[in-house]
């Protein structure tokens, strides 16, 4: 067995991973909330759509990185 | 989805930098995403018009389970992209494989289970038409997304991406998250909004 060197995790790397976890937790809590409301009070469809839009906002911002589209700096990738 | 070589872009002027072509690729992909979103919006409007305050009689537990699978798959897709951006190829491959597995479970859950258990068929009135067209069109996107993820995983395995140049990974991630965003609304429209018909 050859031991591979483990690269140290940099701060931006940690920050990006942590952001991913926070967004996931937010999505989990809101989706479960939607489920409860949908089962108990189905007529609240408008509110449920607002929650869905709120969830979508975070996915588009933090997972799809829409900000990169408007970025003028020469990024890597 | 291999990375374009800096000196041989087909559509970019000779000498265009990787960053310039990357910016064009991003714009092109986002234009596609927005145009594709219009079709999904049309399907959602059809649901609102045809079903109104009612919703199809579906299994709530199964709906929540497949939704959870897709949400968690998005999380792992994000991790895969972050790991590639920092040059951690083994972690990238691991995370994208988890995404593939979760996406496949979602697809099987919707097409293989929900479609079979639904108490109506595609030709059983507005309910069937709305449910099968919405889930069918979305499932087709999931299927193509899975193919894309497999191609990207295979390219990653062959070492075609680097921390500096991995547009293929970014593109696959954007497409996969888009599928997730669409389902967030479809889940509400099909499973939660209105009273069961």
C-alpha cells in the first residue's frame, strides 16, 4: 500500500465546502417544512411556491454560481 | 465535454484566451438554461390552468423521498465541482459517482415506481396528461443529465480536467442544478399544492 500525500485544505476550499453544507441544510429544512404544510394545509399553494422560489434562489446563487456570469475578472476553470 | 485547448478553439478568434472562451461558454449555457426553463414554465402553467385547486392523488412519502434524493445529489454535485476546482481528483470522482447514483435512484423512483403506482394513466383526463407530461419531460432531462455526468466522470477518470481548466465539470454541474431547481417547483405543483382530486 502506497500512502498518497494529502493536500492541505485551503481556506477558500473550506469556505466553499461549508457554503455547500449550509445550502443543503437550508434546502432540507425548507423542503420538510413544505411537506408538512402541503399535507396539513394544502390550500396554502401560493406560500409553498414562494418557499420553492426561495430555495431556488440559493441553488442558483451558491450551486450554479450565477455571479460568475457577470464576473469580469479572469477566473480559473 | 473535454476541455478545449487554448490554441485550437473552433469558434473563438485565434488567440482568444481560455477566460474569454469560458465567459462565452457560460453565457451560451445560461441562455440554453433560460430557454429550456420556458418549456417547464409552460408545463407548470398548464398544470395551474387544467387542475386549478386540485392535485393528483399521489404517494406523499414517495414524492418526498425522490425529492430528497435529487436535493442531496445537487449537494454532492456541488462538492464534486469544488473538489475539482481545488485539484482533488479522487474526491471529485467520488462525489460525482454519488451524484450519479442518487440521480439514478430519483429516476427509478419517478418512472419505475410512481408511474406504476399512480391511480391514473397518461390518457385519463387532465390529471394524467399534466402528471405524465411534467414528470416525463423532467425525467428526460434527468436521463440526459445522468449521461452527461457519466461522460464527465469518465473524462475526469482519464485526467482530462485540471484545477485551472474544467469547464466540462462546471457545465454539467449547472445543468444538474437546473434540473434540481425545476423539480423544486414541480414537487410543489404535483404533490403539495391544492387538495387531492
